[in-house]
């Protein structure tokens, strides 16, 4: 029997767009996906897995949040995006088999949770490390080109409707030569 066939309940522990939750549900209708957006901090922007830092659950909501997480074999996100949340779910949920962390630094969070090796061997922790490598590389290249081409100056000139006859080129002598 495939190990994945025994996984029947996934809980979304962090903010996630509803359409993405629907896509997860559509993968395998036999898997129950627990998702209670009212128990999660609202996203401030897409992929904001921490959500609004001012969000507070009522005591009843807090109890409901942990009850939901404790029903799952799989967690999407660290509970409350914190090492303490990971430690609590590891202690309370004997069915836990897998935690997929979305935020950077999952290894640091696992270490900071203070969980002993025996407890850590009871479930897997995976991350999305590397999934943003290409967009980050593109962003870095954009920053370099913006600096060399002095895009901010160009934008200021355009806003002021100033068109210099000669724009001083970047100081190429300051550019490292490899």
C-alpha cells in the first residue's frame, strides 16, 4: 500500500487564498481538507503566510483552531508560523505525519521548537525551498540594471517633463571587470 493512501486529512494552518484551497481539494476528493479562514489572520498580500500581525483569535477560536489541526495527518504551514506552534502540534497530535512549511527558515523553526530527535522522527517536515529561485534572480538582475541605467532619475525626469540632451552614462569604471 502506498504511504500516501493513508493520509486522509490535511489542515491548512496558515493563510491561503481560497482558490488555492479549492485546487488542493480537487486533487483527490477522498482527502479531507480542513480550512477555516476565520481562524487565520487575513493576508496582507498574496502568499502572506503569516498574515496580519495584529490578528487575535478569541479563546473559543483558539480552541477551534487547535482542534482542527489535531485532526490532521498533514499540515500545510507551521501552526501560527512559529516554533512554539510546531512544538505544540508535535506534542498534541499523535496522527501527525507531515508538516509542509511555506515560510523561509523552516529548519531554524524546527530547531527553535526544541523538539527532541525521537519526536522529530514521528513526522516529516518539508519546505518549498527553491520555488522562488527564478523570480528572485530576475528581481536581482532588475535591481542591477535599474542601478546602472539610473531608472529613478529617468522616472523623475519623465514626471517633470525634463528631457536632457545628454544623459551622463553610468560610471563604467566603477563596474568590476571579470
